[in-house]
């Protein structure tokens, strides 16, 4: 749906995305922004603008200098907070909002910037506990119409070209923080015992992570699994969404996370979930019902949790159905957008 026409003077909210790479923060921002635009007069500034929200550029921003009515600047990164602080100091009438997903102590510069925000949103109670100031908790949501089970999962898998009948996946940039090595180690142990399964790592390999990815490929080759463990590299969003629909099982293997959006994306697509206790996993997953929780970085525990689901794909699909029902009920984009819009209204 195209965004409604607007003039810069009518704006209530600017949603900046000042980051060159496509990241998890960008993904969450892109999903909720059109929902916010249906509730407030909002515009997107920066890269990877989604449909459903107006876009502004630097010339539009200049026109807003010196206006009297407050304008919300909703940052999600340090550089966006810095830009907001500077613009306000130079005469832009900004109310500054920051969303924090971090589950760790912040750096001194982040703490300094947070103290200058007018309102803080945390994506979980755990994230809120590290902020050292009042915040509103608004958990991330997912578009359950876009991230949805396929009409025919077997046909969706067949489109992948992978051998076997079922896929198990792990999504995110290939690096140690995401536990890509934990996933590969588990697959090297499990796939020889379950010939109907193939595995896929969906995510970019950045230049600095090439040695790490090369080591993973050596492990895969040593196990003789080059055809059954695939590293896709970076894909466009639509193709990532198709990969979710090809999965029977999703492994969330991060060692640490802010929220971990792939959790709810995979659940919304109906994949059974085995998740490391990182990010929002313990909030999202009902252990043993809508997924299985394991310690981060523990290959043995991951193998033990995945094995029963790989042995019984029907049980995995039933878990996937329960997981989708939980996301629809608890982690929708509309619920997230309502909470964020309420913060805006309190400010202006």
C-alpha cells in the first residue's frame, strides 16, 4: 500500500535509518514503520525505505528547521541518537526517542546519549534493566501475513533444490555471535543419521568474517556434507521469506542477541523452534510447547534437542503450528505499533 501524500510541515515523526548495511535493526525498523505511519504522520529518512511510509531527504529535513511544533526523532542506533542531539542543538524542534534491544551494559557514549533522550523504549524487560532510567517495554512484532506457513511445505522445500525431504535452517550473518559454528557442528553430527534432512545457513558473509566462514566450509567438506549444508550468502528479503517457508525446523543459535527477530519470523512461518537462551528467547518460547530452549554455545544440548524433532517431522510440524499461534496472539506488529504510538502521543 503506498504511503499517503504529505508535506514536511505536517510531519509528527521521523524514522531515521542511518546505516549502510541491512541488519536486524533495519529489518525490525522496516517492518513496524508502515504500521506506525497508519497511526501517526511519519516519514522515513535514510536507506532501505519500506513501502507504506512516506520518505524524506535532506532538503525536506532542512525545511523543518525552526518550526515550533515538536517533531519526534525515533533513533535505534548511536549514530541516529547523535544526529538527533545535534539537530536539536542546531534549532530543530525534536523530541528524541530511542529503542534499545541490547541485553548488556552500554558503553559510556551510549549511556551519555540515552540520558539526553526524551523517552526510551526497550524491546524486553531484560533490555530495560540495563538502561538505568524509566522506559516503556514494547516487544518486537512480525507481520504474520508475510511470515506465514506455505500452502504446501513439501512443495516449498522442493523449490530449494536441496536433497532430501526436510530442511533445518539458521538465519543471520555468518559469525560466532550468531552461533553459526554451533549450528554447523550440530549438523555435521546429525545429518549423517537423518538422510531426509538438509541444512541451510541464510545470511551474509562480511569480508571480516571470511576466515570464519572458510573454516565452517572446511568442516562441512570434511564431513562430506557439501551438498546438504548450504551457506546462501546475502539474499533479498523476499527470498529469505521463501526460505522460512521451506523449513521444518529452525535453530536459533546466537550466543548473545538484542531481541532476535528470526525467532518470531520462523515461528510465524510454522517451523519448529530450538532456541538458545539468548535475546528474547525466554520471553517468546514456551519451553517444550512452542519450542525448546537450550544453553547458548552448547553443541551437545543443541543436538539433543534437535534429534527428536528430526526423528519425528510430524511432531516438528505440530510444534510449528503451536509456535505460529503464539506469535499471532502475542507478537504481532499491530501490538508493537500501538505501544510505540502511545509513547509518541505522551511526548507531543
